[in-house]
């Protein structure tokens, strides 16, 4: 993840950054084929690398990257900073969930809904997993209902995550109802 952070800093032209004790180098200069500004994809790669590090330092770096990017709803984003996209939001939701920061994950979802972007199946499934990990099956069921209401068809992962939690909580009739729903909507269990 440190390499990704160094590359991102270099693409931004920020030579004041030192990652892992190694200074970054700027890629600035006109006419140089390597002279480029980082796009959303470059930020997402660095964000995912930091989030997947699995340490508090990695999560802190991911949060820093996420917060440095403007929301897509801003009319005049800061110069040189690309706006967040759906992958950015989904990566951050998963990062917070992995570290047990469930409220932060839901706050990122709220921020996503306030932007011009629309959540997708990956977003909703990540939130379902987050709710299950936090021990809140009711919230997961509500998210599944919201997902269907938004005309996003749940997939096998969405359903199976909730079914497993219901079975573990001895709520077998509700689990069976979801299995029946899966069969009706042609999602293989």
C-alpha cells in the first residue's frame, strides 16, 4: 500500500510527502509522457490498497484519501482532485465494515445517497454484511427491502448472507421465507 500512496503523491506532484520513510518524487514537467494528474481510478487503487492493508494505519490512510476527494455533487471541485465515484464509496464502506466501524460505513452510504450517484448491488450487499457483522439482522432485512424497492435485484450473496445470519439466530421460518423468495425470483440458493 505504501507504493500506491507514493505513486499517488508523485502523480499529484507533492514532493513533501514521505511514505514509509521514503520521499516521493514529482512527475511534473511539460511534455513528459509521464506527466499526468491522477484520476479517480488512481485514487481508488490507492484507497483499496490502503484499506486492504488490514491495519489501523492503512484504514487511516484510506480515510485520508477518501476525505481528500470531493463528492460528485460538488459543482466546483478542488483543482487536481477527481470526484469520488461508486467504486470509491463501495471501497470505503467495505473498509469501515472490515474494521468494525459500522456507523461510519452507514454514514458513507448516506453521503453516497446525497450525491448524484446511485447505490448498486455491491453497495447494498456490503451494507447487509456490515449490519450482520454488527449483529443487527433487522437492519440487514431493512436494507434488503430498500434494495428491492430501489429496483436492484438481490443476488445469491445478498440473500445467503442474511439467510445464514437468520439460521444462526434460530430464525428458521424467516430463513425459509427468504429461500422461497429466492426461488420465486429465480436466484439459485
